[in-house]
C-alpha cells in the first residue's frame, strides 16, 4: 500500500509539472503583453506598470472585429455543408451499401492522410481560374473538399453499426430514402454529427496555409491566417504581438472551455478513428 | 457482440436504394472531393513533369524535377529535416506520454486529473500559429527558457535557440513536442483505463514492480493507441508548416527548412511550379508510405 501511495504522489507531482509546462507559453504571452509597447521585456517579469491598454490597442491595430466576423463567416460556410455532405455520403456508403460502396470508400480513405501542401499549388491556379482568389469562397470551397475524406470516414463508421432492420421497418411504412435519412437516421446520428462538427470547427478556425496562399487581405482570412499577417506587421513590437496573439486565441479558448467535455471526447475519438 | 449481423447490406426493401437513389447521397460529397482534392492531386502530378513559372508556357522535362528533389542539397535537406523532426514530434510525445500516462494511471479519476485533462488539451485547441509566436518569444535570447537555465546555473548554454544553426531544428522540434505531448498522453491514458485491473492485481501478486507491469501489461495492451499516436504525430512532423513558418521561416540558413515550407516558397516566391510539384508528390507519397505500415502493424496486433 505504501508503494501505491508513493506512486500516487509521484503521479500528482508529474501532472502538476506537465500542466506548468503546458501553461508556460500562455503565461509568458500574458505577462509580456502587459509590458509597455515597443520594449523588450526580459523573461517572466511582472511589469511595474501593467499596460492593460495593450489589448485594446492590439484589438484596433489588428482590426479584430472584422477578423472575428470573417472567421465566423468562413466557419458557417464550411462546417454545415461539410457535415451535411459527409453524413449523406456516410449513410449511403455505410448503411445503404450502394453498389460500388467499397470502391468509393477506398477513394475517400486515400485522401485521409493528404498533407494540404501537396495540393496547394494547383488549388491556387484552380481557385484563380474560378475567379475566387481573395474572396472567402477561396477558403470555404476547397476546405469542404479537403474535409470530405474525414467526414465521410467518420460518418460511415457510425452508420456501419446501424441495424438494417431499422430501415426495413421504416421502408415498410412507406418512407422514401430521403425521409428515412432525415427522420430516422439523422436524429440517431446526432452524437457522431456533433463530434464531427466540433472537429471541423477547430480545423477551419485554425486553418493557416489556405488562408495565406489564397487570400491576400487579412480581413478576409481565418483568425489563424490573420495572425500570420499581424506578426509580419507588428513582429518588432513584442508586447503588442503577444497581446494580439492572446486576443486571437481567446475565441477558441472560450468555446473550448464551454464545450470542453465534448471537445476532449471528440478529439480523442477523432484521432483514434483518423 | 453480434456485430457481424449488422455488417450485411441492408437487404430486402432497401435494395432499391443501393442504386441511383443511394448514389444521389454520395454524389455531392464526391463532387467536392473530386474538384478540390482529386483534380489537384492529378494536376500536381502533371505539373511535376513540366518546367513552368506559373505564367508563361511550360516545357516538358520528364522526371528532371524529381531528379532535382533528390540531388539539389536544399531540397533534399528539407526532406531530411522532416525525418529529423519525427524524433521530436513523434518519439518524444509518445515515449514521454507513455511514461506520464503510466504514472498518473492510478489517479486518473481524481479532480486534479480532470483539471489536467482540460489543460493538456489546450495546445490542440489553439492555432499552431499562436503556439509558434508564444514559443518564439520563450526561446528568444531574453526569453523565459534562458531565464530558467540561468536560474539553475546553466547560464553558459543560453542563446537565441531559434537563431542558432546548431539548435534551431531541435528548438522547432520542441515546439511540436509541446503541441503533441498532451494529446498523446490523454489518448494513452484513455487506452489504459480500458485495461482490466485484474491483470495488474495478478502481476502485483506475482511480485512484479512498476517497470515490469509497464512492459508486460501496459505497453502490449496499448498497441492500437500507440499506433494512432505514432501515425498522427509522424504525419504532423512530415507535413509541418505553420509552426516553422512562424518561428523560423526555414532559417537560419536552411537548417529548419521542411518540405511543406519549401513547396510554398518554390511555388509562390521562386515561381518554380514544376519543382514545387515534384516535391509535393514526394511528400504525399512519403506520408502514405509512413502511415500505411503503422496501420498494418496495429491491425496485426488485433488478430
């Protein structure tokens, strides 16, 4: 029993150290953000005169209101459509077993590990030819396509375990395939759908590569892409840059803390299935 | 579990839905996938065989671009760097994650562990760009890391970690390790909670110590979770972009250049679309070549 207690204490200590290491960058950002703008604060030192106004200045300098709105628009464009298309395809492949389901599924799985850098060059020319460069559609439409492998894979994994009898009895009652999908299977798939929604939200909000390549105007990018531009512009003013970084990661942080249990579950399941 | 019963096609009355009606459900997803993923993949393959500046006419050069990827030291080094990053992105989070998860297994249900679950997930939730900015500052010459080192009497080794030719790549790797350690720890911890406690009790009765327990029970039972961690982190290393773009831009010199960033520069700054595409093809093949064997390894263990 003594070993067990000692192990528990080692565990607690380790956990605390690990948390400290995880939180250190955030703490450093926060402390540095409070130093007078334009200075080079040395390490972790609480400033004599905390400059809370730096957050306001960074908010204005980065045009944060417009950035937030832009990110929201992009998320609203990507997430609902990706969920709908992924759920429909997952349903047809996993539950209806359409003719050729195996082949189509393999085709989607092929894209699961695709690094976005692999297709970014042709995407640029394709989006340009569509006349969408520098619009939010340049991020929204490719992202929906790029998210399809995971969305279909995820939803298929749910639908594969749905008993066929469920659909058979509904069909007996005269429901067509769409009604079957809409009235019976979508409500039952809600847990899988909401986890997918959380993951897609995170991946869209934090998308960087597509934003910097396909959209020049930071105000039309995702939060993440805008932060890259902000660094280029304010990279020499460390306190302001730190304040801006904190502001930009606040929205995801707030949403994460509100839905943390769902997030943790979705992320753990997400990586297990992916 | 009678899972096999569910695996058969929804027969009988659903048969009509396996044809046209069913395909109407697949088509929209397939269309987006074809236009924004499959077509670009095919185009990358096509571009990789041409010399093209993105504007003027292109000339067919066959496999010359691929030759360049493997002979030009700048391009080849970016691939080598990606593999070196695996040590930091993959090996450290998985090994350390295993050790940590095994140590905190017994207190996994405590309140402290519940708080830790939330805290350890933070790096997964924030944009990698923000992680890059925070760490650039931590690792700067006047940053917290040097402050801590001086505090414990290691003032001699302090430096601008990201600006030093010798330490830039490990420093960037540590940022990746920070991002991925929490995820790996929690994944492995979740896996450990599924191990039958009777196994551990039996081992204790046989006089096994914590190390023996770890090697004979914990690690073998976590085969699948370990495979997942390795896959996710290896892909993160090979396809890294955000962190490096922010922290070092590939420098100093070319010491932290990775394929993702190199593709970006080649295609959009140097206008060598052909070379960029050849490197992109190599990167895509490498990722699949690394991910597939890990999956097979995990599957074999379950038989």
